[in-house]
C-alpha cells in the first residue's frame, strides 16, 4: 500500500471514529470527556510541532492556553464581542505573545530554553492572578457566553471542537510532509547542519512557536466558552506537564502520536477521578504522581513513544510476512 493510500485510509478511519462517537455514546458525561480530549488534542498537536519536529523545549504551553481562554472570556463578557470574534482574538493574542517569546529566546537551547519557557508560564499565570480589574484575579470570570452550535448541546460542542481538531490535524500533517516540516526535522537533528544547508533556523523556530501558540489559544478560547467560568488554576505548570506527558506518551515525532497520547492520558485522568470517589484516601490530585511515573517509564523504556513503536513493529511484521513465502520456497528447494 503506497503512502498516499495509507494516509487517506488513516484519515477515513479517524473521521469515522470522530463522527460516530457521540451517536454511539449518547451519555452527556462521556461526550463531555470527548470534548475535553479534543480541546487538549489541539494544544498537544501544536506542542508536537514545537518539541517533536522543531526540537524546541516548551514548558509553558498552558500559558498560551490561558491567554487564549482569558482573551475570549474578557472580550465577550466585558465588551460584548461575539464569541466567534473572541475565538479569532484567542488565536491572535497567544500567537503574538509566542512571537515575542520566540524572538526573545531565539538564541537559547537545552536547559536555558526550558527555564525561559517555564518562567514565561509562571509570569502569565501570576499576571492573570494579579490583574484583577480585567481577569477577576483569583475569583476569575463568570458568565462567559457559550457558543451556540446545534442547540448548545454536548453533541454540538463535541462536533465543534473536533471540527477544529480536524483542521489543526490536517494542517499539521500537511506541514509534516512539506518543505517546512523537513526544515523543522533538520533543525531538530542539528541546528548547525541546518544552517549550513541554507535553512533560516531562527525564522523556522519562530514559526513553530507561533503556530503552536495559536493552536493553544484556539483551544483556550473554546475551553472558556465551554466551561463558562474561568480561574487561573488550570493554566499553570501542572497542566503544561500534563500536555508534555500526552505528547511523550504518544510519540513526540508523530502528529498522530500526540492525538493518541492525549486520549490515553485523558482516559487515565478520568479513571483516577472516578477511583478517588470509590477508594478511601485516594485524592483526585493523585494524577500528578501517576503522570510523573508514566513520563519516567516512557522516557526510560520507550523514548520514541507508543505510536512510532507500534508503527515500527507493524512494518517489521509486514517485512517478515513478505519474506516468508520466499523463505519457504528456498527451504523447499534446499530440502
């Protein structure tokens, strides 16, 4: 099967699963889990572009998510802006801040880059807490208007969110197979070698950060209109680590891996929350320990992530399968 045929088959299977899920699973709770998975998937796909393809460490992705959420929330609640325009601003504002951040840290690498993005995340979260006249401070913002889509039902929001996931996914897969994607991979392997090949490393790294920031902002805007109330708590370091865990588990170099990792970690999170209601002494924040353990185990024993590992095993099986008739024939000839 050629590459294009495999790609079309993968997209078809993905669309069938996305379209049929809320029709088969009609319970509002499970549909809401599907909405949250979709929101997080938009962020992790963008994070995959920055970390997996361009090889840049970002520990502040939740900050862009929060900037998008608060931008749309403030505009719609305080200035009466329609939610659709709020979502546009939710993409542009984090994109602008990611541009400024990328410009400022363009010369940093490794631990210094990680610390700079970590510091940015803290600055944004503290800014949200302290800028009380605009963000509501620790009390947050309430009464954020929901987006009317198929009657404001869970199913309507599910299809809206996954429509965005699909657009982001197709856009990212297109980047992956384009000249830009090849430049990202070259930068990931060696910035010196990429520069010697004529690649403008600074500009490509900047574009990866901006696209990733805009994806996170769109997700944040949708999150704000879905939840209807915001406070600074979900936009801190913990959430950034969860996003990274999702990408690492699925496979940092795979767009599909980011999606699969998001589904796995989100289902584990929901399972832990359910278990905390049943098992005495098990608190909901046990997920921090579990996700940390998963991250360590994946890095130690499967650094390439689940999807690349499964893909490699499948290709190995296909090669063995194609060689088997020839080996069998040769075996008969020898006998």
